[in-house]
C-alpha cells in the first residue's frame, strides 16, 4: 500500500542500509560515524 508504518530519526545522514536474511532486522550507518541495528519485530 505504500503506507508509512514506522520512522526512525537518526543522528546524521544515512549512508548505507541493509536487511538481514530473515528480514526482521535492518542495519544502517550514518554520516557521523554511528552504526545501528533495528529489530523490526519490536517496533
């Protein structure tokens, strides 16, 4: 449907985003050097 279901405010511009093989976690790196992993099952 294209509907936004959740958003995340990071600490800088996002450089890279990747999903794990099960599709339940996403990782990203930001322009300030931070890296984070979100467990989508807990959102």
